[in-house]
C-alpha cells in the first residue's frame, strides 16, 4: 500500500512538472534529423530557397531601380545587402522548421554590435596595421599624399564602412552561418569548416576578383579557418563579422591598397607598393603577403589563449 501511494504521488508530481524537457531537434520530422543524408537534404533545401529568394529580391529591385544592377559602389552595396537578406531570411524559415532560434546559426540578436563585434573590428585593423608596417619596414609601401579632401573624406569613409560591413555580414553568414551549423551536424565542426573555407577561398577566384591568384586564395582559406575558430570558441559570428569588415575597410580605404585583387575608387591616399610579390602581395594585395600568413599564425595562438577550448559554448 505504501509503495502504491508513493508511486501515485510520484505520478502526480511528474504531471504537475509538465512533460520532460526535450533537447532541440527532438521529435523533428525524419527529414530534419541529423544523419548525413538528411543533413544534405536540408542544405539543398536551404540553398534552393536562398537562390529563389535572392533572385526574386534582385529582380524586383532592378525593376524598381535599374541602376542597382550596375557595378558601381552603390550597386555593389545593394547586392551585398540583398545577399545577406536572402541568406538570413532563408535561415529564419529553416529555424522555424527545425524548431531552433535564429541565433543558433551564429548571429544572436542579443549580442548585436556588442563586445565581440568590436573586439573583432579592433583585431582586424591591428592585423592589417601589423602587416602593412612590416611591408613598410622593408621599403615596399609608401602611404603617399591624400587622394581625397574635405567632405569627400567623410563621404568615402562612411561609404566604405557601410559597404564592408555589408560584405562582412553577407560572406560570414553565407559561409559560416546556417550552412556551417548544419553541415557540422553531419560530419563534425572542423571537417565542415575546412570544406566551406575552401569554397570561400575558391569564390574569390571568380570573375569579380580578376587580380586574385592562388596565393591570395590560400590566404583567404587560412583567415576563413581562423574565423571558424572564433565561431567555435565564442559560439557567435559577431567577432568574425567585425574583423572581416574592418580588415577590408583598412585595405581599401585607410591603406589604399588592392583588396583581393581589386583596387577600388575613393581611397584615402595615393599609396604605392613595389617589390617582390611575396613581400607585398603584388596585385592581390597584402592578404597575399608572407607577413599576413605569419600574423594569422600568431592570431591563431593568441585567440586560442584568449578564448580557451574549455569555454566553447554548445550551439543548438
């Protein structure tokens, strides 16, 4: 009798407490589970939706404002904003289907432009300053006279700040957001990171980066892996977005050198670089310089100490 009362009391307590908590993803439809075939199915679905939404937004905008299709700075900015909008919008749809929060894919809104973002932005500028200082010490870089003055300084400075912030969001979320999270479920974080960082590097060898070469692409692969480390240790892409944006801004505007093989208008000075390509990066820019590889190697070590592995959060 006593056992029956205890069992009854236990059932009442369990009923009052509600159903047991389920881990994220429990009870998903079969096609959303984390076996490799269904992970690939989710990725195909995500990419198909991304392409559809992106094409639809682009077509609508070009119809309303034809100038946005031009390869002007404004047109390129709009394209980057649309790319991120399509990637994030598709991730929101997948988040509902997978019963996860959007923040699980690397951009939690509660951390927007917080400490991690500004740490990344400062580190991106510090990395570039270190690389350019070493190139200058060897006599291969000269800042030169100012190329723009007065109101042009503010206009171009803000233009490139907004542009590369959009690039940071677009490229980081597309290569290290939903796709990295989902592929890692099937094959593990670092195999997914290597594969996607290789795609990230290969994408920079396309027609939009005519001056890029395999050395520059290798530098992009390495920095992509570093940004994967920052994602792994912080559970967030905010650090990588800030660092990505500030490094590109520093190359194009502050130091006025090629960025992934492209020399843009509206740079701060009439800077010059001369010397061996291994030293300066040549037509690619400083990301292909031997010094950039050395500095990134140092950053791996410093970040490993800064955010030790035991502090890694679980992203679900």
